[in-house]
């Protein structure tokens, strides 16, 4: 029988805020990668397009929470 091992983090319990800028950037990257791979290799890569659209939507809906460069 397998055991589930949970290791506690060494941090002080600090929760970082979600980076919605990273979601938007990954969305653009996945969208471009999906378009290229779908057209050149195999239509099975259409999932990358969907993932890119979803990530971009998450980033854009939380546009007010994006980190502002100062």
C-alpha cells in the first residue's frame, strides 16, 4: 500500500499574490505556439490555442490587478 507524504514548506506561511501578467504572457505564448504547431504539424495541437485563449482571458479579466511598472 502506497503512502502519501506531505512535506511542509520551509516558508513562514507567506502567500504571494497571483501574477496575472504571467497568465497573459503565457496565454500569448501558447496561442502563438498553438497556431504554428496546428498549421505545420498536426491539428491535434489545437488544445494549445484553447489554453492560450483561456490564459489570456484570465489575465485580461483581472487587468486591474496587473503589476504596474514604476
